């Protein structure tokens, strides 16, 4: 099942891309709905990079354990041409609940001061797929709302 959620950010695409790569924002923009606890390795790097592989424990509402998830990152597309910038970070993940959680974070230039940010997710979880799709819909809308707040509250990025 596929889910695509987009928002327009009032910032340059480079700034949105830098924030997309920051691992410290992962929990900041998803909590309290979902929290990621690094297991292997025991901490995350400063930025998501091509070829990364991480196992995390997931916590719903900060207290309910919902299994583990394997995050496998890659930079799929990168076009830094002014006027047509597009960046894409992919997590080709899977875990306890989902046999496939293929998540692309796409940053596209709208104009010099606005950026479209899209979470594009493909979920496979057997009978749980519709429930996880619904949860993902709520999570990614919340995440984008929180990301807009971070970009507003942190001057200059």
C-alpha cells in the first residue's frame, strides 16, 4: 500500500535538505507519537548517509514498545541545478510489524524561497497493512507539521 504526503516549506531547498539529513531531528519531529531508540549501533551518526544500516527499537507514545525496525539509507537522486533542485533520501526499511517500509523523503524546489517536502512510503505488512497505513498517515502529517515548526524556530538552519 502506498502513501504520499506533501507540504510546502517556506525555505530554500538546500535548507530543507540539510534538515532532512539530520538524525537528531528524527525523534524531535516524531515524538511523542513515535520514538526511535538506536540498538545497533548504539547511536546514530550526525547525518543520514548513503549505505547506512541501523536497527532501532520503536516506541509508540513514548511507552508502548512496537518492535524493532531496520533503517537502510541511500541517497537516490540529487540534482542541485538552481531552479530545479531535487534531493531524495531513501530508507528501504523493514521490521517487526512491516516486511517492507520503503520511505522516500523528497525535497523539491518550488522557487528560491519555497520547497515541497514529500514523504512517499510503500508499506507491506500482511493483514496489518491498512492499520499501519492509517498510522503512517497520521505520523507523517504530524512529522511535516513539526518540521515546519523546526524550520521556523531555527534561524538560518
